[in-house]
C-alpha cells in the first residue's frame, strides 16, 4: 500500500448551460499521488485540466467529490499549495528579493527581517538568480521572471507545487533550461509536483507518471502512463533511451485518436473510474493493472490496458530534436 499523500476522490465539475441544465466538464475523477512524486496531466484544450488544478489549489469547488492533501480535505486556498501560472504574475514595484520575501512573510508573519531575507535568498540562489536580487521585473527576461515565480512558490515550502503550463510562453532554449532547473530542484528537495502540459516530451522528461485525459465535455481519466525511464535521467541522453519513443508514441497515439474514441471503446467493458488502468509502454505485459488510487491490495480488474508499445531497439539518430522542441 503506497502512501496516499494527495487523493482526488470522485471529483466532478459542472457549469450551468445556456437555456437551462448543465454542462459536465469532467465526471468522477479518481487519482492519488504519493509524497515526492511528479505527475503531469495531458489532454486536449477543454477537457478540464486547469479546472482540476484550480480545485487542487482550492480556487474552485468541485460539484461532487473531494480532494484530500496530507489527510486534510481541501476547503479553500492554502499556503500548503503553491501555484505557478503561465504568467509569472510578479508585483512590478517590488524587486526579486521583495517578491520572494513577500511570499515568505505571508506564511511566517512574525519571522524576523534577517531570517525572512535568509529564507528568500536560499530559494533565489536555488533557481540561479544570485546577483539579481535588487532588479525589478521590468529589468528581467521572461525566463528570469519565471524563475522568480518558481522561487516564490518554493520559498513557502509547500506540500505540493501546482504548475499550469509554466513554460509555454518561453522560447525553446529557455524552456529547456527551466525544465532542467525544476527537475533538479524537485529531485534535491523531494518536492511533490502536479503539472499541466501540452508538451509530450516535457511530460516524459519531468514526470514519474503521465495522466491521460479524454476530450471534454464529460472527460474522464483514461490511463496513467508510468514512466519507464530511469529516475536519474539527463536531457542529452533521454531521447536515446530504448523505451523513450515507445512511451512517446503511446501518448501521441492517445492524443491523436484514442482521446476522442475512448468513451466508445469502453462500452461493454469493465472500465472502472476508481481504478484507472496503469500502463508502462515498452515494459513486459502484466496480468493486471495498479489502480489509480495506488491501492494494490484490491482484486485485478477484468479490463486491462491497451497492449504495451514495444521498445525500439534501433538507436535514434543524434539529430532528432530534444525534449524541449516537441509540442503536441
């Protein structure tokens, strides 16, 4: 039984529809995360990914179900959960130090000035902005602004870091650099992270598991892809791993075709929303799947995942683009 540090339990979201009735964005989502895990969620626009993140952040309430973080149900926003948005959202009149220290002071209101600045400086250094403490946002590049946003989020030492496509507005080189930084920081600190992305290669590079979401409305969690690549992986080598393209092809196949037809495929099967199929493309087939609630003590489900994608044996040409350059 793996620790359920974060548990999404039967969460649904509905909005009023014009002319009466309601529109269901997604229905009965079940997902758990363990402490220190990095999970990415991928799906087409309109499936409700950002709404799921907002519910985790406490910025929106679900229509049904609940979310539990560290054994406490979410009732609203909390400093235990830090959010990094697509926009850096910095206070333009404050310096780098001021923006990060403001976040620190919001959590530890009676912290002395010296300790407050020490806490802020620690995370400014962690994201590689040493020497830029007294610059204002107007003096920073887009990548530096997003680094400040990451430092600000980490400085309050949240239980979970929530990221909504944080690198989507950046150029490919800056995006790749920040991906490396986030991965390094999460490995060094054991930070639990939940990230929305449309970038398949970004998800494979960063995540321990990739959650695949069907098209909306009435979206569901279709599969959870366990990343078969080693935990300690390097950007320059990740696309050379024999299982890399098996995982990538599996996710792209889902996004291109299966995300639309999944509901039809599941008719007449034993698909259980509480036990989302877990697949490991390129790995040997197993008789049953581990449920999304991370409880492996229950009975195996009759309906298993689609056949795993065979590992590629030929080494890809070195000229193939790296993770930061592919976007789905």
